[in-house]
C-alpha cells in the first residue's frame, strides 16, 4: 500500500515521542528529580541567554571561569601551606622555631641546660636549631623554622664527609626524639661533640 510508513520510520517517531520528559516513568527520588529539573532549566536559560544576548553570555562565562581559577588557586595555596607547616614526608614535626633575638650560642646553652635537667629530647632539638643557625651563619644552609631536620640535611651545602655526618646527626635526632630510642646524657654529649666539629663547603 502506498503512503504507509515503514516499520523503521514508525519506530523512530515513537522513540522520539516517548523519549520526552513527560514519558519518563522511572521511579526517581524527589530531590534528584528536582535537581535534574533545575539543571535542565538552567541549561535552557543559558541557551536562551546565548541566543538572545551573546555579550552578556560571554561575560558570564568569563566571570565563572575566573571564579573557578581563584577557587583552585586558593585550594592549592591552602594545601601548600598545610604541607609546609605539617612537617616532612614521613610526618616528622618541624624543628623548633628560632627566636629572632637568639643566636646559635643561645640555643646551645639552652640545650646544655635542658640536658642537665634530664630533658634530653628537648636538649637534642634545641641543639639542632643551634647547629642549623651555625650553618646558616657560615652560608652553608638557608635555615627557616618551618624546615624539618631532614630538609636541612638535604639542603645543606656541605662537603661529602660533612654531609654524611649531618645525616648521621639527623638520624640520631629522629631515633631519640621521634623514634622512641632511649637517650642518655652520654648520647647527647656524643651528638653535641659531633655537631661542634668544623663544617666545610664542597671543595674545601
């Protein structure tokens, strides 16, 4: 018979009709359905805005893009500050911050006083700040309170044997202060004596 649509054409028409939102009978939760409806309306509004007022549409898109960039930049800055203040990759605490008016000798004296009082873990940490400030004064390290002892050891510009000695001191510090290894006065004295030896830059 002429004029009778074939089955494929009829199926396409029916599929187009029943794909409309009014024929979606799936049991969808109310909040999700409402959110989907708002999203669809937002898309329709943006599409209409782009067709009716392209200049305003472009300005809106630029504003949204700038807002997204600012949010991402702020998030990256917060993460960076958190990582810097939280210690090294293994979670070790940062070295105690130096006070502006106190030099390396002051920290060494406070470390010896803490050791004499039996506060050996505190003494080691104070002595390390004194050592870091000593290296900073000699131009062998750029010390900052936020740096961990491990970071100081990596960044110190030392000759090969001195670099190994610095690594040994930091490992001993971590073992006694953060690793639970008992620390005796003799251990502290050995640490102080090793740190008090001369330090040299590469090539010296």
